[in-house]
C-alpha cells in the first residue's frame, strides 16, 4: 500500500458547498452562473461532496461541467456518508442545508460503502471519472473503521485506476496527521486550523505532511466568516458561532494593516496559507458570479513582504 508521488492541484479551487444550498437557497441560475464564471476565469479544480445539500451540490456541479472537456479539469468528491431515503416532510437546515429532507445521511466506512458512495456520486455528477476521493470527516464517523477499512479500500481503488488520488478531509489536525502517517494518502484537506488567525496545524500536521510528501488543500480559510469581509462586523462568526471580542480585535487589527497597504482582510486570509510550502491549494466556497470574480481578483493580488513580516511578528 505505498503512496505514489505527491499529487498536486491548481492553486485556487471552486468549493461547491454553497451551490448545494449551504445556509440558504441558491437558484439553479445562480449555481450555473457561478460555475460558468469559474470556468471562464480559468479555475480548473472543483470540489464537492454528497453531504453538501444531500447530493444537490454534486448534481448541480455535474450539470454545469458536463459539456466541458473532461481532461481539462480536476474534480474531487468525498466518501463516508451514504445518501439513503429520508423522512421527506421537512428540511435539512439542522445540518446547514436549505434542501428537502427526502434524503438522509448514513455513515458507512466499509469497503462496500466506500465503493457504493463513489458509484452514486458518479451517477449524480453524470461523469465517468472522479479525480480525487477524500474520506470525509472521519472524526465524526466510525473512526477506527476509517483506518482498518476505508483507507485501505481507497488505496485499492487508486491501484485499480478508479481514481487518480485519495485523501482525507477533516477539521481535526490530530486525526489528519494520523491518516498522513499511514503512508496511504496523497492529499490532506484541512478545514481551518491553518489560517491568518490561527495555526495549530503548524505544530505537527504540516511538518508531517512535508516529511512524507503529502500535499495539503486548505479550506475554511476565512474561519467561517470573520476573515471574509473588509472589516469584521460586531456579529462576525468564527467557527460557526459568535466571534469573541479578542478574535474581533485581532481580525480588525489585521484589517487595518491590510488597508494600510492597499489590500483587504480577505486578501491576506487567502494568501496566508499558500505561504507554507506544503499547502498547494486553497478551495473557496463560491455561490455567485460576483464571488468568483472577487476571489480570482484576490488570488492575483501581491502581498508585500513587509506585510508578512508584521503578521509574523504579532
């Protein structure tokens, strides 16, 4: 079960959770417009999951990409949660998605479950190939089964040529490090934990990835909202809850620093993770054409070294 050479992705990726109605409805027109704008802007990496909108994200992303040249982009989705029939009389807002609950999630880290999830994702996407499969949130599911069954199953799928690369997506740095140390995975998708505001992944996860040649894909780099605006408002969110006064103070200081150099706080937040040599890619959630344009403009900005010297000295 040896791991091949590090698998690299483009610097900026399109995160498709929002077109799966994350937190609020997104129209079909908005979703298609966002993916079309991303394509026209040159974005060639797209990430989704069955979890996002109970399959809606995969369906919409697949429909938007279906007639694009398949060899010109990379696409990832995730396994670990199977979609099964749901109660069908409410919505999925308890899980953060504004969709009907006619489907439900069921954890399944068995080999048969992993392979079934892959096949069902292909059907929802309407594609014949997925480039990257991530095991999704293993810390929330049957964790030990992730190591005894799920990861070995993904390795076999890679060896069979069903996917080009495999990885794990998690917000738990310790779990991700344990996955990296198996030597099985190509990519670690890190949610938060290495952002402009906090860098706990620096302690052991990122050095381990560097040692073992595993590339890191950074997501949730705005810490769920506090770093997403020019100036964080009083009700800014951090990790999906109200940001503390201390975090607000720090974020506003960074916003002032950015402004003094003709930049905005999200510019610093976007570029910060990419300074680390092991982080190859940042994936940003994009709901609309406007958000796509803003993100593409931000990735093109250059942050002066003197700004990073100040940030590093804080």
